[in-house]
C-alpha cells in the first residue's frame, strides 16, 4: 500500500495494490514524506473506500483523538451488532461526538433526559451508546450527559443499512431540495450544493427524516436552550419552524423542540459558512 497524501499524523490517503484510492487510519502513518510505501500493513488500523467527499473536511476539522474514539466505538459495534453498518459511520459519529462535546462545554448547566423507550426498542444499540460514553470518559476525559447514550444508539440505528423503496427515496430527495430552497428564500442566498456544511446538513436531514418516520426523535428536553437560540437568532428560529412545519405536514408528524434546535444549529452553519 502506498501513502500518497497526508490528512493528519495518523490518517493518509493511500493507493492499494490495485491502484484504488482509500483512506487509511494508523498511528504515525502521516508522519513520513509523501509518497511512500507502507510495508508493515499491521500499522493500519482501519481503511475506507469510496469515502464521501465531505468527510475529508471532517478529517481536518475534528481532533484526531475524537476520531480514534469513534473508530473504537464502531469496531465494538461491528463485533456486537449483527447488522451491516453504513461505512461512513466512523465519520458521522465523530462529527456527532465532537458536536456533543462542544455543546456540553458551552452549556454546562443544561440537563438532558435519557430515553427509556429507545433502550427498550434498541437494547443492543443502547449498549453501544453506554460503551461509547465510557470510551469518551476514559480516552478523552470528558463526561457526556446520559442522554448521549440515546443519541449515539439512534446514530447506529440510522447507520444500519436498509433498502428503501424507490418512491420513498425519491420523496426524501424532493423534501431535501424543498427545504434547501426554503433556506435560500429566507436568507436571500444561493447555497452551493458541494460545500461541506451543506453536505453535513443533508446528512443531518436524512437522519432527522428517518427518526420521524420511525417515531424515534431526539428528546433531550432542551427547552431552555431553544429559547436562548430563539432570542439570539430569531430569523434562524423562524426558518427552522417553517422547515419543521413543512416536514410535519409531509410526514404527518410533530417535530420536537430538540429536532428544531438541531435544525437551527445546522442552518446557522450554512448561512455563516462555518465549519
């Protein structure tokens, strides 16, 4: 295997023996001058083919130790869950964990609720969520709230690969495009569909719509935080409410305040072009 481009000290873009590009994780593989031949394949911990372009940005944005913890959690999930997982789960989980850490540091006094419904419906995924919190505590020295057990469990539920009916997939794509247009109209801007934050937003939307369809929305009781965001950014709140109303009408559901809060955070990232 040949390393051809450094992502960070422990991640590199590589070519396999068939000249196919992949992302490789391994301690120190990004240190040597590129390109070079990796002769000891035991130094490679994980590899990923056909990686979505937006995840390259995550590799540069999120701390390496968060990625390492995410990879450990996914490895544990692969060993215990008898289901196929989306190959991008390491990256989306790392993004979620990093966001949870930032949110906790900024809102230390917020209290969150653990969902016992999720524990009953998805006991194996809940066990992975509990394992994840213990890993984050032992490796990153950060104690996340117990509600993150639920959020991480649902993250794995979302990552369990399934085949959608063609008409259902088309409906989701149509809804995502309509939601994008709503943001563009609300803020008089044109969203570039290839930008990192837009792709991150689309990923969030897919999970959001799936949670609604499966009646497993986030229930963190973030009422105080959403009131704060509403006062600080009323235009973003108004846009998020329009989007949630549209989604509820289309899917015959009722979005929780917590889902609306996540919408607001992602909308803010898009309109401010923040990573």
